[in-house]
């Protein structure tokens, strides 16, 4: 893969910073409403929607606004997102993805096969072509049996350059406010195909706080619900918070009035930064 491979998806410290726990608040059913506030590191005044994110802040924002063809469920299994089905042939060199019908970008424009082609062309070693309005064919230079799994990290954007620059996606949250390097606010999309299955918050807010000690203090003071930290000792003895560590020794610390899935990943101890989609307010 040119930009997305297994190591980048499953082993990067930034991607592994969120949702890396099992068995947390398993008894609490999700409910809708409220706001999620997270203090995150890695933001830059050069952050933009129309290029690959660099840093935890923008990675989380991108995964809130955009979607991929497939997604890894909380139990580690693979399921369809913007694609409803796929099949491989030639030992994994050729893949056909059937697109979900009726999906629209946040500006009301229908998602087309051409948008998927434009998004994936620079992310695979091979060719990507539309086959009608609802099917995409990926022809790889070399066979890759787990391509559908890997593409869960390849976000789909509009083929229109202006829409890409504005952060127009198909995700559960649309961009309400964006101040590069400082703040992102997303508002829930009311008619999304994942209604009643994900995206429980009314709004989500990510704020950039570069200093770890300030992020920790914002969490202690109740100014945010979650914060990423480095090192296992931060707030370690405070029972008001859940600690979601990962293999890269970076943690997401979350207030206990936030619910998270009971199980996140049986094969890989991380999720792909979709806290806005998968968490809820208790």
C-alpha cells in the first residue's frame, strides 16, 4: 500500500492512542444526547481537511467526519461501512466493492463511485476504477488477501476539491466549527444510515492542548471528558477516570460518566479514533 498499510493502521502510536481497552462499562447501554469534549495533542496551524492528517488531533477529527469502505467493529470483526459487500479473485489481486446506496455527503451531494476512486487511487499499489455508479474495482500489483481489512483505515472524501477543503464527508458528524490547530466541533448528522447504532453524542469537541500536564489538569477540573497522555502514571490513582492504555505506552484517560464499548479489538488492541462514533454519555 502506498499510504495505508497494516503497520500504519495497527502499530502507529498516534492511531493507537484511543479506545484500547476491553471490558469497560459493559453493562451500560448506549443512549443519545450530550456533548463529548476531548483534549488532544498533535494539532498544527497547518492542519487541513484535504490532505492526510498528521497528529492525533487531526486524525481523530478526520475519523469523525469521514468514513471508509469497511470498518473494524468493537469486537475486532470486519464489517461494511460505505461498502455493503466485497469479493476477491485471482488470489487477492482483484477486489470488487459494492457501495452502499443512498449515501450523501454533508452538503447533500450523493456519494459516487468516482469519489471512492479519487480517494483510493493514491492509497493502493495498483489501479482503482468505477464499474457503474455503485461498484468499484481494485486491481492490485500484488495479491493482498486482507485488503478489505486494511481499507478500514482509508477514508473516503469527495472528488470535488472545494468540498474536500471544507471537510465535507459522509461521517456521523459534520464540521460545525474548525479552527486549525486549536478546535474542532462536529454536529451529529440526523439522517445518517448508522442511526440508532452509533454516534450517540449531539456534538463532539476536540481542543488542542499541547502540554500533557495542562491536558491532565483540564480533565481533573471537569473541563473535558477525555485526554490523551503519555506514560502510565498520569492520574493513575484517580478512580473517577478510566485508563485505556495501548502497546505504545500512550493512554486515553476518560471520565467515568462516558460509556465505551465492552470490547474493543480481539486481534489488535486499538480502534481507529472513532470515539465520537462509539462512546456515549452515561
